[in-house]
């Protein structure tokens, strides 16, 4: 029982999709009664005697048109082919089918099957009154106008609504992405500030710490002076620790992206290869032994490479002062054929200096080498850092003269817009052509219009030909004599058309027994009335014309 109940609820939800708000229930009920009443009135006017069943059926099908568009269209097509009462339901069913059947071929198949039912019921009812060719043409033209055209318009409206909804969602998504881009720009600026603080202030504080450490071991100073220098050194170390904390707040590793300043072609904030001499001089003034060597022929460098080289040397000197105070430092710049190689090495720190100066643990934020790798990557290069065999430290960077990777990424970082922002627009092929919801519907409307126009032309031409084939002129009628051979008479007569003459076959004098008769519209009679149609009848028996009659048939 539970399974039956669930199946019943599912069937009801399918046939009557919601939401069923009070105003919708009232509206559907009123429209169902109106549609059923109109169908009943049309059936009463036609005198078919099917007013009640057609009225009830139209009302029920109207309610089901949204949930069962295929069933309603087929039923409406079959009913309209038999009688004209449900014609309004057929129009609305075509609209609903076009709007709710999503697959194109399923929609085409539904309309084709509907036309077949429309034609079959029409043939079953009116085959005795119309020729099959005429009935087929009328059914095709009528179904195209009454069902297919509303279906095409309904599909256009549904696709247009879906497109507007998609564009509205796309606009909301772009607005959200714009907010994200602004947020990323803020993070990027925070990262840039943190990097500059780390590179510039950290280097200067490291030099202050090295200077004060050297003064602490100066034998010419008094104990009170050494104590003051120690306080200065501890203050520098504390300032470095606070700087690292501030940098950690500004530099969020999980969300920050490489700064736009690393892009090829960007103007460095400060420093360059020419400023490396100043860094070396500052370190020497602090008492460190620094050797600077250059190899190769200097050449102009891109801004990103020039700035990256300066920052790499600055960070390497800072690390050497913090972790190996007093150790000799070597800085080398080598201009290779395709890249600038920057190398900074330092030996192991002397034990004495390490024992006195290294009383406080060196402060490290853990982000200096990460920032250098990012700078090098944006410039198209790479950074390698590690210990040497002599327990020293070596930092080397390879920076191509023409940055290859950083151009696109740096441009994206500078604009704050990534490629994925422009993905997902509605296209119909690899070339990126836009889809139009009206294109397919317009093609369908043109095809239906041309078909209907062709049927109209065919109907007019057929009507004219049929009229000519069914009409016999009075002089020709007078020339034909009773007793002539049937073959000779048939050569004088038109081919005939039952569509125009079938309604007159029951009138006039009684035909001879066993004779086969042909009827024609007679043209040229002198006593034609405004509502009179003279009919000529020729009856043949045993290959001979046994009778010809002229009588008046009422239209």
C-alpha cells in the first residue's frame, strides 16, 4: 500500500506541478471552466451532440497541460481533427508543449504524431465529403497554424526567459567576483607592504644589530658603554621580532598572491643591480667582510630582473648577518649569454663571535626565501638555497634577461582579473559564437510560414484546376448526342472533379438502372439564377451513352 501511495503521489506531482498557491488554483479553475464552456458552445453550434463530453474533456486537459504537455497535445490534436470545439485547447497545448518539452527531437516527434492523429480523425469523419489530397493539405496547413506556430512562439519565450535568468545569474556571479577581485587587490597590497618592510627595514635592523654586536666586543669601551650597547642591540632584536610579527599579520600565506610589482616591465620601487654596491658598502661598514665580483659584460635588464637581483642580494646579506655574524660573505654577479646569475655565499660563523654576539636567538619570519622565490618566478627565473660542504650557506638565483612566465601572471596580478572570469559565456561552437534563443525559433517560423504559403498556393492552383476539370460549357454539352460511344464521349468531356460535383449526385432525375454516371457543372445556361447551379449528367451503359440530363442543383 505504501508503494501504491508513493506512486500515486508521484503521478499527481507530475501531472499537477506546483507551486499551487491560492491565486493560481482560482485562476486555473476559472480558465478551465472558460475553456470547457467555449468548447461546449462551439459543439452546440456545430450540432455534433458532443457538447458535454468535449466540454469536460477540454476542462480536464487544460489543467493537465503544464504537467503532461505531450499527452494533452496529442489528445487535443485528435479531438480537434474530429470537431472544431477544442481548437482553442489545441492552440494552448501547442504553446505549452513548445515551452515545456526541452529536447528538440522529442518536440518534433510530438508535433508529427499530433499531426498524424489530427489527420486520421479528420479523414475518419470527412473522407466521404472531401478528396484525400484536399483533406491532407487542409489538415497539414491547419495543424501548422493552430499548433506548430504557437509551439514555436512558446519555445522562444521559454528560451528567452531561461537566457535572461542565466544572464541575471551571470551578472550576480560577476558582481561577486568583482568583490573577490577587490579583496584580492587588498591582500596583494598587504603582501607588497609586508615584503617591502621585510626587505628594507629588516635589512637595516640587521645592520644595527651587527654594529651593536661588534661594539659589545670592543675592548676600548667601558663596561657601562658595553651595557648601553647591549641594550641597543636587544632593542634592535626586539624591533626585528615585532617587525616579523607585523609582517606575519600582513602576509597571509593562504590567500596572498604574488605582488604586481614583480611583473615584467614594472618599475621597481627602489634599488637595482646598480644599488648592490650600496648594500655591500653598508655591510662592510658594519664590520662584515664582503667580496663583490662581477663577470661578463653588463647589459640593460628588465625592471623585474633588475629589482629581483637587488632584493635577492639584500635578503641574502640580511640572512648572513643574522645567522652567521662575522663570517666572510661573497657576492657574485655573472652575466651569462641568456640570464643573470646572482650568487651570495657565506662561511660558517666564527665560534668566538657566535658565543658573544649570538646570545639572543636570531629572529626569522620564515618568509624571506619564499618571497625571493616568488620574485624570481615572476621574472621567469628560479632560486636555489642550501648549505655548502664547509657548513656555510649558498643562495643562487638565475634570472633570464627576457622574463617569460612573469609577463602574463604579472599582468593578471596588476589588473586583478584572471582568465577564468570570462569563462562560461553561452557559446555554440569552438569559435565562440554566441547562441541566440530566437534563432532556432525564427528558422522554425520561417519554415512553417513557407510551408503554409506553399499549401495556400497549392490549394489555389488545385482549386482552379479542379474547377476547370469539373466545368462543361453549354455548346459542348449540346454537341454530345445520346447513343454515341462512351470512348468518343469521354474524349469530349473534361476529366471531372468529385470535390465540386459530389454534392449534386443525389439530385435530379433518377439515373437509368445499371448505368454509370458522371456529373459536371454546366456553364453558359441562359436561365441561371443567382443561387442556381446547372448540372450536366452523362450515364453510360454497355459502352454507350444512354442518357444525358441537365438539371438545376441548389448550392
